[in-house]
C-alpha cells in the first residue's frame, strides 16, 4: 500500500518480474497480473488477513504507516 492511495481499497503484490494491484474487498485483480500459483497464494493470504488489510488501507489512505502483516504460515 502507498500513502494517500486512491480508491478502491487495494494492495500491490509483486512476484519476480510480475506485479498486480488487487482489490481488498473481493480479491479481483485490478491492474497487472501474477502467475496462477502466486495469485492463488496471494488470494489465500488476503482472505486470511482481510481485516488487517482493511485497517492498513485506512491508515495509508490518511497518510499513516500501514502495519506489517504476517506471511502465510
């Protein structure tokens, strides 16, 4: 997430040379893309951490620093 980012609520995911912008609410890829396996892992992670992502979005939207979110176990 970036400070003062634009709606809709989203996060940026990077894997090797690939990157995607993913909606927090429904996991839709808004821009870019990731390989299938990486996208499945990101979707699983986002589902597990949706509340944290939403809270971080609110912080970043207002210029705050998002908290770190744990990776998949």
